[in-house]
């Protein structure tokens, strides 16, 4: 029998390197691919996701005796990920570019390219699992719940799950590093990559300034609309933010809402950050029959919370059993039933509570 052919997205980090190692040991015909994303580092010219990363990926592939290629995705990265990132902040939203990278690049363009080139699978070093149950494929949470990356993977189309491999799903991070060390991979102790690869300045605000985003100052107001101070532009604020407001008050104040139409930042007390639900768009559902009640995460590090989901056209209305803190437009809401990922969407509006406890109009 011919070996199954696997394209592995090798970034030069320990996780993708061990993914390639495990597949090679399992008998697959493995080829490593590094995506050149044209990331600019420390004010220098465009560098393919960091020359050191490419060198590390090539070194690993050489150690594993597998082919290694570099594909140029710099223009697509700029058009589909970075431009959207900038536009979302300009709209008063807080985007998650890692999710968009998975949606459009890794499990969009790269997966399509792998199929065209005759590969049976695309594999990555994500901590997640894929399993066939009866006649359908399911996206599952991994063994290592701390490293669980399924929140970023919900945009994968259900029909593509059969063409994707996540070899690290049954390993912990410590076990992955140990495997790399035993195999003599030089990246065994390499540090974790930063959250947003193209924000090399360490602050997204500096990145946006470098993109010449136009900022117009406006009012900072309380929940009743009273002016408390001035803001320097809505791109500098996110929901739940406490510091950097430049206003004084008897009690701590937090950013509760970013009102783009009136160009103002609305602040309130801690209790004002809590909302009962949300409206989600850009939805991707991985399971045909959703349960009457499920769990949902509104941020990567948030704990899943019980909720009821109702379809409203091509959007979802999500009502939580208990109010959630800092639901943020632009972030993702991802649904779970036990260890299975049911799908998700992008938060478009927040459903607040009125003083009577009934649902208020989405803000």
C-alpha cells in the first residue's frame, strides 16, 4: 500500500515539529511546509515570519529527513488578516486574528493547496483532536485542557475535518517537549510564540499607529451619558479596560461600551460589565443537531458557561444561564457539548439586562 501523504505546517516551534515527528514515526509520507507571512520585526523590512523561524523549521525537517518548502502567503496575510484587524479596531471591536488566520490561511488556502498538490491530509501542531464517530467527523478538545486550542479552530468546515490531522491531541505540553528532547530536536526548549505574530512592538496600539489609522478624540461618558473626560480615539480602548482612562472617580470605572456612531467611550462600574447574552454572526456549525442547552466560551481563557442558543436567520442569539463579564464584540463565541466543539461565531452585539431583569435591546 502507498503511504498516506501529509503536509505538515511547520512553524519552527516545538509543537509543529513534534507533530511532524509523530506522523513520520507513524509511517506517513511527510512533507514540511512553512508559511511565509511577511511579518515585519523591530522596524526592519518584511521578513518571512522571521528568518530564524524558517531556519528552525528547515533544521527540524532536515533532522527528520523530510522535504521542506516555504510558501509565500504575505499578501494574503496582509489582505485577509491584518487589514481586517485594523478595520475591526476602527469599528470599535476587538478582533481575534489567530482565528482568522486559521479560517482563511491554514484551513482555507493552505488546506486547498494541499489537496491540489495530492496530499491526503494537512496537519498542524494545534492541541485539539479529530475523531470519526459512526459516519461523521468530530472536533474534540485535547488531553491538555490548559493548552486546548479548539477555541481558535471552530471556523474549520465540517466537511474538511476528514482531511486534517492534529497529532498532539493526546499529549500534554510537557510530554511534547520530552518527545522533542528524546528525538534530539534543537527546538525542544524553544519559548512559546507571542499571541499576535504580526504585532512585534508588543502593543497593538503602536501597530495601529504604524498603519496610520485615523483617530479622533471624543467624550468618555458614564452610563447616564454624563461627560467624565476625553478619550484620544476609540482604537485605544477595549471592553473591560480599567487603566489608562485618565479620569478619576470614587469607585473603579471600566470600559463598558464603545459607541462608534457617537465617537464616545462609555464607562461604568464592575457590575455594568455583566451581560446576559449576545448576538453572533459569521457562524460555522460543525454538528447538524445542536442540543437544547450547551456550553460557550466568549474568550480563549474564559471558562465555558451554560447557555441556550437560538437561530435567527444566519445569526445566533445566545442567552446564558448566568450573566457573563466583558462580552466583547469582535471576539468569538465557541460552543461545546462535553469535549466536542459544536461550532461558533463572531460576537456582533451584547444583550444587556434592564433594571427589571428582563432582556434589553442589544448594545
